[in-house]
C-alpha cells in the first residue's frame, strides 16, 4: 500500500484516548524533533504531522498511518 499523501491545511481525524478527534495539519516534520523534552522520530520517508485540534486547539503529533483524511 503506498504511503498517504497529506498536506498542510488538510483536515484529518485520529483515534485518541478520548475517542476520535479531528484537526488541521499545521506542519510536516521530516527529521527528528523535540517537543517538551520528548524526542519525536520523523524522516522524509515517514514524516510526523503537527495537527491542531478543531475542538480544543491542542497540538498533537502523529505519523500518517494514524490519520484519516476528512474530505
């Protein structure tokens, strides 16, 4: 299965501890990065997406496999 093509501005959903959440992609990380002391692993082949929740404004970081594009 080919990797998903997601872009900045896309609206996506993911399953969280609180149930399904939706948000908008704000940034695509293609190299490892730190957030609040936590190392996130990202690469051009397996990027991490920075997503702002539409409901709470919380910022989440997920790989493409965890995201579903909302049309």
